């Protein structure tokens, strides 16, 4: 595996970083080009959770993906987090699509995965990718920046449906556009096929977020699959021993989400194509 640390400028000319994990070329493989997964960790918008970054990227890499962790713009950076966090994500998609040939990536099999606050970034990306308003303002087009599929882990969708008050200075850096404050409002029939998992007892990002989003997906007839676990709280990542921390023990039941996501991607024909 080759690990690269990239610095890019987003569509608003702000810098952000990407850690890229490229699997070794093997001309004997039936699958000539690899799918790509772009990981957007959570972290309350003021940091990036290490447990939701590299471990997730490597878990998918073990199943034949090239992978990358996107370090999107945070509230601790100068200026507002939005629209720059989403613009950084869109630029990451654009970068890998533009360089897909030399990196051995199938540009039609790019999946984004966002956890918690990273889920809000990814859902904002989907809104902006589908919107002529945002396309015109920042000079990108849908086919350049839109992922082919999206996975959400306990995602923040509606900033009002959070289990604790945001600090005043963080509120001031949040988006003002209604479709970015509540990204379910921006779902269209062209929103990427979506896989969502969350625990019903999540005290941080309320389950209302997932329910609102899958309702919007259903109304717009977007392909989706949702797995709601009865217990699990917030921030369980892969729920495996490798990412266990104090107060966040492994849970083999919660950990099923990962295998389910792989099965879903295969069903949706985003991975393991030998044509």
C-alpha cells in the first residue's frame, strides 16, 4: 500500500488535506480498476475523530478499495466552516475522478462515507452537487463532483436535531442557507443511492436526523437502505476491538453495519465489477 499526504485547494480557494491509501497494482487481478471510498470523520466540527478516519479507510482497503480520509475545514480554522467543508469534499471527489486513470480508480465507483458531523458535510456535498445555484457560484458541474454512492454513520442532517447546544462561536460559523442547515431539504431524485446506520438511543445526534433523511429519500424515490440498532449510543465507529476506547467497548452486533455496507455496495453494483 502506498500512503500519500496531499494538500489541495477547494472551490473557494481554501486549503485542505487528504490522506490517500492506494493499494498495490496487480495486473493479474480480474478487477482492473478499484472502487474508491472517501472517509469524512466526525468530531463536532472542531476536530476529526481518529477512530472514524484511518481505521475505516483501512477496513475498506482490506476489501479491495482504494481509500482516502478527507480533512475538511473545521470551526477552529479561520472563516466559516460552510460552504468550505462541503466544497473541500467536492474537490476531493473531483481530484480523484480527474486522476482516476493514473491511480487505477474506477471513476464511476466513488463512494463517500460520513460519520456524525462528517455526515453533515457529506450530505451538504450531495445538496451542492445537485444544485444549479451552488454549481454556478463555485464553477463546478455535477458529473465532476457528485459521488456515485453515499454511506452515513449516525449522521447529523438537521443542525437543530442535536442533543446538546452548540457554543455561540460555533453557531456563528454554521451555514445560513436553509438546505445546508437541514440537508434533508436538498434531497432530489438524483441524490446518490444511500446506506445509513445509527443507534436509536443516540444521545448526541438524535435519531430524528436519520428518520428525516430517509423519509426525504423515500419521497424522492432514491435507492436507500437503513439499519437502526436498538442500542449503541453515539460514535461507535467500526465497533470492533481495534477502535475500542474507554466508554466505547466493542459491540459485535453494531459491527455488522460494515459487512452490510459491503453487501449493499455489491448489490448496487458499485464494487466487484469484472467487466
